[in-house]
């Protein structure tokens, strides 16, 4: 990797790795928070995690089509700062005794939407800062490694964080990880964006057309279709 591109990638990688750890803190704390702080039922507590992932099903295809049009760095910046504000809001609403279970459900659904767009934008943004194919492969591997490590290490660290700052405080910690991610992405510079588009450039018909073409490509692909189908089934269990 060239020095500048290498530096840009490591800013993206570090920001993503830190926010992934924060996400694991929330995944662990969320059902416990619902049970112990909001005193809701076990069924409601279990439902919360599903609420986070429902937007993937509802908006995943739309997010993919829009990311092809929008400026990807801006999507990452907006996503990370909004998620930081969202989890900080959960912390503040809890401290002030305003939070309720229905309100938490709404906030987690919004978090799911933001996460969907962010997670689609990350692999799409990577080729803009790593144009060499070999470096792109290495970059994707490092991002995948960070995600795998966060799944393994995150819950263990979450136990320590929850012990130190409590269930409510864990949301503030998660907010900080998103703000840190925002700072790292913000300072990524001197790259050639795939598009300078904004929402003004979005045409509903072209979005639907891109979604349709993507589905046809996916359905006819000999490798993608079984891999994604297997992953979808695995995700439910």
C-alpha cells in the first residue's frame, strides 16, 4: 500500500473496529437493560435484538441501490454521528427516567436502519481508498477479521464494561465508540469518490431498476445465491 492510502485505510479500520466493539456492548446489555431497568418481560427483552436486524430485511436492497448513488464517505459520517447521538439519547433518557420500552423499540429500529446503510457503505467505500486489487483483498480481510474478533472478544469486554459503568452507562460507552469512528472517518482524505451524488440525484425508478437487476444477478449467480441463502438461514438461528 502507498503511505497515504495505507494511512486512510487504517483510519477506516480503526474506526470500524472500535464501533464494532461498542455494538457488541449494546447487544449484550440491551436485553439485560430491558429486564432489569425497564422491568419488561423476557419475551420483550428477546424481541429487542430482532428489532435491530429487521431493517436489514426491509431496507437492505434499498440501501444497496442508494449507496451506488450517494457519496459513501458522507453516508458513513452521517451514520456514525447519528448512531452516537441515538445511544447518547438512550443514556440521557434513562438517567432522566423518561425511557420506556416502546420508545426503546423505536430507537433500536432507527439504529437498525442506520446500521444497515453503514454496513452497506463500508465495503463500497473501501475500493475508493484502496484501488489496488491486492491491497483491496487485504483490506477486506482485515475488516472481516475485526468483525470476527469483535464477536468473540466484544461480549467478554462487555461484561467488564457493564460491571464498571452499569447497564445504562454501557449505552454512553457505545455512543463514544461511534463518535470516535466519526472522527477517524472524517479525517480520511485525498481519495477519489465513486460519486459526488446526493439525495437530489436519487430517481425512484432507477432505484427500483437497480434493485431488480441486483436480484436477477443474485438469483442467477452460481456462488452468491447459495452463500447468501445459507447465511440468511444461519442468521435466524
